[in-house]
C-alpha cells in the first residue's frame, strides 16, 4: 500500500488498524495498515529510522490512534 492509497482509505474511513512495527532486519520501523505494509512508489517497504518519524508521518496523514509493536514473536 502506498501513501496515496493510505490517504484514500483514510478519507473514506476504511482503515481499521494501524501499527508501527520494529523491523529487526533493517533496524528501523515500518507502518502496517490492516495487515499491509506501507510501501514506496517502487513497491519496496517504506522504512522509518525512528519511532518518532513514523509517528509524525501517521499524525500528518490524520492517524492519531495506532499501536506500536516492538516484538513480532
């Protein structure tokens, strides 16, 4: 899911769950919306260096309620 697709889903109220996951392999964070990861225009997983950056991105796009998942096990 790209940022554009995320905005469209948010506009129609179709998003149920937003999470920020710690990406162990890339030592950063990724955003997961309803089980789908946020991607770049080239369909690669969009990574954020810090939790603050990911949270700021979500807040800027109108998401104020999200969960943070630091462990996937």
